[in-house]
C-alpha cells in the first residue's frame, strides 16, 4: 500500500483537517517533476540553464535563532544545491530557503511548495501543542479523582479504624508529601502549573502505606488534630527548609474527603422530576461497597477513554512526522538536492518531535490502571486499555451468504405461490379476501422490520466506505458495534424465518390433512413473533447481547422521553420509529386478532371494535409524540430555540397523522380537506427541515452551490438526487388522502407498499443525517466521548484552605 493511502487510513477522522496535507504537497511535486521533465527534453532550454542560488523565502519551520553570531559551516559552502542554508542576519543565525531557480515558473512552483510546507508544519505543531495541554489538564483532574478514590476505598474497608490512628495518618501524610515534592522537581512546567500533579508514584506510595496499615489488626486509622494543614506549592518553595515538605499541594487522604462530594452521574426519572421541582439532592458520601464499585467502574471507563486519547495523540505525532519525512525525501529525489536532512532535524527539534509528555503520561496511566483496576495483573490491564479492533469472522460471512441464498430462494417460491393463487388481486373470493385481511397484515410486520434492517446495514456499509465514525457518533462501546455483515446476517436470518412461516402457513392450508386444523395453522405468525421477542430480551450472552441491550435501553428512553437526557442514539431511534407507524399498527392487529380469539374462526372483527379504532390514533401518534417530548426536553436544557421549532414540526405531524386516521375511519369531504391541508403543511415543514437542518444542504453561498461546503461523496448529483427522492417519497401520504385504488392490487398490499417507501426514505435520510453529524464533529475536532467523573471537589473550600 502506498504511503498516501496508509496515511489517510491511519488518520483520526475527526482530526483529518489538522493533519499535514500530504496529497496537496505531493501534487505540487508532481507538477514540478513534469516541468523539469519538459526542460530536460528541450536542448535549447537546457543550454540556457543557470544554477544560480536565489533567496526565495525564510519560513518559520526552518528558522533557528541564536543569541550569538555564527558563520556558515564548510558543508553549506560546498553544497550549493542544498536547499537550507545558514546565513548571518542581524547578528543571529537564520535558516533560509535557497532555491536554485531553473526558470521563473519552476521557481514559483517551489515557492508555493515551501510556503505550503511551512503552513502545514506550523498547523500540525500548534494543534499537537494544544492537544497536549488538554491532556495534561485532564491528567491533573484524574489525579484528583484518584486521590478521592484511594481515600474512599480506605474508608470503606476500615470505616471504624479510619478515625483512630493519628500517628499512622500523620506519618502517611508526610510520606505522601515527600514523594510529591521529589517528583515536582522533575515534572514538566505545564503539568506542575496545576494544583494537582498526575503522579503515579505518589498514588502507589499511598496505597502501599495503606495496605501495610490494613494488614495490622492492632493499628487503626484516625486524623491527628495537630497535623499541619497543607500549604500551597508557592509557600513550600519559599520556606526552603526540610520541614517545608509538609507544605505540599496534596492533602492527606482524610482531608480529601472533606472537600469532595459525589456526582449524580446516573440520571433516572426520579432525579429528573426532583430537578424540575428544585428538590435539593443529597450528595453526601455514603461509604458502602456498592458505591465503591460504582466509583471504580466510572473511573475505570474514564482511564480507558483517556488512554485511548493518548494513543491517538501519539499516533498523530508519529504519522505527521513520517509524512514530513516522506514528502521531503520525495522532493530530494525530484530536484536532486539534499534538503530533507536539515528539515527533518528541525522537525525532530520542534515540539512535535521532541516532546515526550504523551509517552511518559501513557506509562503513568498504564502503571496506575494496572495497580488499581486490574489487581496488578499487567496482561489483564493492558488488554482492557488497548482494546483491539473488532475482527471480521469468517463464520459470520459464511452464515450471511447461506441465509441470503435461502432468503432469495424462499422469496422466489413465495412469489410463485402468490401468483398461482392470485392472493394480491382485488377479487371478491372468500379465500383470498380472508387471507389478505387476516394473515397478510401479520406477516407484513416482519417484512417492515427486515427492510429497515437491510437499509441500516446499507447505511453502515457506506458510512465505512466514506470513513464516517458512526460507532463514536452513536456511542457504541469499542469492539461491540455491529458491522454491516452482522446486520445483514440478522436481517436475512429473520427474512428466512418469516418467509418459511408464510410458506408453511400456505402449505398447511392447501394440505387436505391439515386444512381442518384452522386454529393451529393460524398460530404460526404468533409463534414467530414470540420467538423474535424471546431473542430480543434473552439475558444470555448470545446473538449480540450488548447490541440488543443497547437497543432496548434507547427504546426505553424514547418511551420515557421527557424523563431522560436526550442523546443522539435516543432521538435517532425515535426518528426510525416514526417511519414504522404501519408496523406498530400491525403489532396492534396481532394483539387484537389473537387476544379476541378471531384466529379460531378465521374472521376479522377488529375493525368493528371501538377500542381497536381508538388505539389506531394512539399507535400512529406515539412515535411522533415521543420525538416531540424529546425536543421539549432539549429546549428546556439547552435553551436552543431551534429545538422548539423542531418540536413544532413533530407536533404538526402528530396532527396530520391523527386527521388522516380519522379520515380513513370516517369518510367525508370535510375530513378529506382537513387531512390534505394538515398533511401538506407537515410534509413541507418536514422536507425543509430534512434538507436544511438535518442534512445541512441548500446553502446558497457555499463552495458547492445549494449543497454545503464539505461533502463526503465526490459526486454532487448524488445529493441532488437524494433531495428529489426525499421530496417524492414524502408524498406517499397522498395515497391515504386521495384514496388511490388499483384494480390489480389489494388494498392491504397497497398500504404495505406505501409503508415500505417510507422506510426506504428513512434509510436514505439516515446516511446524510449521520454524514452531517460527522462533518460537525470534524469541524470541532470532536473525537472523544466525555466520561462523567464520580467525584466533585468543592472549590470554595479549597480556596479557603489556601
């Protein structure tokens, strides 16, 4: 694989704009190479070539200033073709670019190349420096959390003895201060500026002392009243005496608990209601083993995410350094000069190549995690920290192909059976009418699910092709997310079960031996539904348990929409449910058909039941209502008026769906007019919101007219086609209002086709919605999840102590 492709593949997708633009610099060198090739082929031009050194430009990437004047080295005098030369300027040595001009056009190309190289180098160094500062600040915060965890752990393990050994605690605080003072002398200034230093040695020393004390049955913990309060680092440095070691920034473990409160990171409906009613929440420490386990798990996740950030940051530094090396060696090869050595020396001496803060911090994190979260088992700890990417399993691919083949074969058989018996034709034959009114709505439920899963699998495939980090956007745990092969496998597996059930049901009806057992044959769809629900709620670790539980959690959050904080997976799933209204109605028919016992007599009395008709309104409006409540919750929390407008869109859809349902039950001109007006308003509103806000398109002054500045798909026609298709599929509701009827197609079949068109529209919407979200993350360099921390330090108390 060429380096350009490898470089792109190794990029952190959300940071891709912060990487060196290797592709652009490579194109400039290709242009320079083509120009030099033309000159070499022309004898008259080559005779006039003069290799004259001309000062082109000094750029900051190769600029080095000294406090005393220097003279050019003999090497610089001898190597006239050397691009980087050291000259004396204003009493200081400055690296300047000396570009041998073969021709005016060639010199312009080199000037553009080095100017862009300078910009890219500065961009990379500045970005790397800013990210290193961020992780150092986060390390200081994690250090404070570890202080609280150690104290919390000691309190839980020895709740009574913790308050009785003043001598031991005094000695422990002195030892902690000693190790902290010793470490601060070798700690970088950026890390030392924080009030807490991320010091693994100190944490380990505390744990060792605590473990020694706990092993003694006669020793009990207590806080000595005469223990001197810790002073600030500034005060400690001013004293300059051995006793000033006590004046450390790190308090003794007991004193940490005095200024720490528990964060309520687990949101529940009860906590939400208390927050709305302004009921004060109890944040006092409850020293139980259950709370200790929760705190350790939260900090464990925080360390894993922090270590992942450090690994990506280290990879960013390595890949950019390698890219600069590759591009300069390519320049040397084209121009027959030796500029790469001087340039790469500057890269190595810069912050990008010389800073080892990330490497040292990774070692400290590894040591801390292994000791405190994996029981000093290095293999186990590193396996958790360095989670491997999910590997594709051959058995999944094989089973997927097997189910896909079976599904196609069963589909062909089913089409032949339907064509033979003319089940979809609108004729007044009792057998056909009975099957289409009773069985077809039951089996169409599984068809809607299979189609939606196939669309989602297609979305995942194209997200991966265009490097959309969908697993980060949805918040999937690394290594547990489903790829498109797994989703296709589940889709075709369910398709095989559903089609096999349909064929078996038809075969049982045609067989004279089983035709009399009508009740048994009617139970086949119910058995399939029970099987699907049992798999979905199965507590055993089979059939992607983590993904099933993630789905159920998001589904529960959608049902309890206003009581939980709204995240992207929650409202994304709610949007999917709005396209499955007909599936919800089929599920309602399941309950009615088998609950009322109609399956025994093969008759359908549900539509004559008032309760069933009333639930038709509720079932159709619930998905949109949940989405409306989510918008209200976000409006209340974020104070963003756009969420209010978005909620108005869903409320208008609730009205439109309810009116169309009323029109389908009570035919009349008045209902028809109201249904048309409300549906037209909701369709126009929703279409405009899809294109402008969800997809980020229709920007008149963008680089790509009427689209957006950044596009992942290189073909603009795809976006325009998707916009047109979205508008056309949005008009599928016209079938309900205008009451289209085709003589060769049953009404139930027509309703199913319209519902499938809406699912296809949703699948198209999914890709561009997540693409827009991904581009927003790229624009903000947002590549990591924020993990809630268990402890909250009372800053006011800390300021008083100072």
